[in-house]
């Protein structure tokens, strides 16, 4: 192996989750090979003066080309989704291989590999979604998949086609404990939602705004508490995903204060949107229909505060891409449907980092917390560290040269996903990625996508979750 460098980033103001230092970064064969002053010249160089140099983002909760019930289709596949991710500074994604009821988990994983291969532009891992924990799945498939690099899985407490009952939840948590996996929990009480939905429909309430009324905070709070109780009973860590506001946060704090290993994730939609956005003109509110729904400004502040105080481990996008003017998207069959039939989820891969970074600028959290929440901790929790999540000798050269002063008014026409809208249209942020490298290759240069080779992204088998 030659000792020559392939690439040098000069005058880098490097920020990791714990440190800030000035140096040149030498890259060889896709990895960081040297950090130091005055590194030898390389065939390719880049001057990062005036910029921040950050580890590439790890988006540990996004949905790409996930098989959908008949008539629905996600707008982003692995190519358009990962293209959008890296244009927003994210260099690793972890979407979900979702088991359908009656399907083997291995079949779901095999199918998902076929969807990713030849399409992904950046590296990716898989979480599993366990929707049918049969004795065979619990005793054979899950342990084998965990050993083969699928060390995290999501379980749902709502959605008829995905939800587990309490006993099934306990069974899945037990496998996670025995084999060292991390369970992600979608915590909303399904029966409460069904009961409320019927009452709302009975009153003639069909508009998108009723989605928020059908899933109030108490519904999330109850399920969050129940999931925490299960984790205590089984004695296993869990991670509550897409936490929307103060009620669920209170439960998580309560669990953490008892010394339980309760981890939590939130998403930009709970910092920037409110339930009022679901009431946008006409059917436009469908653009913000996701679960749990965004709450109100007081809840937004509660989420910012909990981020500052370390209640949350990660911030993910929960990118779930359904186009608005699409008969397979937000208008199933080409119609404006009653709220309970609107596909849940909103796009956000590309806007995740800029929206959160704007909070750094406004004093809501520190720069190191920003890197921790969006890169280091997701890499650690999902078994990808130290290859991903930091800038260090030996790590993959997934690096973002970030312009902290660039002002951007978010507009869908400038984004790189295949969705026909962004819920954040018109929001102004300061800070945007300028250059993005994936394994030492410049994919985004001066804010423009310059290399878009579908299939260059590699699958990352995950190691065991690291909770430190
Ligand atoms: O509404 C949402 N969050 N859709 C995506 C699926 C999920 O539950 O994360
Ligand atoms: Zn969910
Ligand atoms: Zn999700």
C-alpha cells in the first residue's frame, strides 16, 4: 500500500461530538489516514477555510422504497433518497426492512437488499421491522439476523398491519436482551386512536387536521409509559422513536431518573411544525400528516429543552416520502380522502441537519451536541462506530464541509428527493453543507451534486449497539 495521500482537506476547523481542532485531513483509500498540520501534497486538495468540518450525518430513521399496502408507493427509492440525504450532509442512512404479517423476516431482508443494491449513492445499514414475531422468528430468524449484522429492530404499538400486542412486545424485547440488540418503539396506543377516530368520523370530521385530534399527546404518553414498563420488566434498553412533546418526554425522564436504559429520538417536525400545519388550506394539511402528529409551540420548546438537557440520544428525519399530488401518495386513488386514510409520514432527509443546525445558531443547543445527536450517537447505537460518526484516523472519510453562514430559504424545487413538496417550504435557516464526501469521494461540491453514481453505496453490517 502506498503512503501517498489521495486527497487533503486543508485548514479544517474540525468539530466532532467532543472536540474542536484545526488541522489538515489526509485521506487515503476512502479513509482518514492523517490529521495534522502541513500534510504532504495530494493529487486533489480542498481548502476549508472559514467553514466547519463535520463528520457526515447518520440518519438512523428513514423509510426508502419500503413495500406498501396495495395502491400506495413511497416516492423515494434508494437512489433518490440517498441523493437527497447527501445533499443535506447525511452520508449514512439506516432505513427499514419491514416484515409483513405472514412473511419470514429473512425474506423481507432479502427483498430489501434487492431494492438497495445498484441504487444507493451512500452507505446504508438496515433496521428490521418485526410485525409477526412467530415462534420461528423469535427462536431462529431474529437471533441469526442479529448475528449477521441486523442489530436493531422497530416494533409498533399502532397501525393494524404492523402492531404487536403487549405479550408480543415482551417476547421481542426478550430476544433483544438475550442477543444484544436494540429495540426501537413506535409508542402510540392503537385502541385509543381507533376509538377517537370513530368518534371524530361520527361528528363529520374528515379533514387532515382531525389526524392530530385522533392522536393526542395522552395516547403517546400512555404507550411510552407502557413501553418503559416493558423494558423495566425484561431489563433491556429500548429507544422510543419520534417523540413529539412534553408528555412523552416526561415519561422518558421518569424512566431515566429511575436508572432505566431508556433512550429517545426526536425529529425536526416536532421542532418546526405544529398541529396547526395540519389545518393548512383545504387538503394541504395532508402534507404534514405524520405520527405522532406535531403538537404546539410549547411542545416544540419542550423538545428543544430536552435536546439541550440530554434526554434525547438522536435526531432523525423519519423521512417517509409520499408525494402530495399522487394517487399512490397523499391522495390515494387520486382523491382527497378522510384523514384516517392519508398515508402517514413526511419527507425530511435533506433538511434534517440544516433545521437542527439553525437551533445551534439560535442557542438552543451546542455545536458538539449537534454532531453528537446527528452523527456520533446514531453511529454508536446502531453499531457503525468508529467507522462512521466521527473524524478520526481509520474512520471512513465521510466528511461534510459546512458553511455556517449560508442563508437558505427552504424550497422544494432546490431539494433532491423525488417528493413533490417539503413541509418546510419557506422556512429560513442559516447553515448548509458546502462539500460532502462519502468514503473520500466528493459527491457534493460547492452545494452541487457532482457525482451521482447509483450503486456506489455499500451495505454496512451493524455491530452490537454501543450505549456509552
Ligand atoms: O408518520 C410516520 N411517522 N410515518 C412513518 C412510519 C413511522 O411510524 O415511523
Ligand atoms: Zn413510527
Ligand atoms: Zn418512521
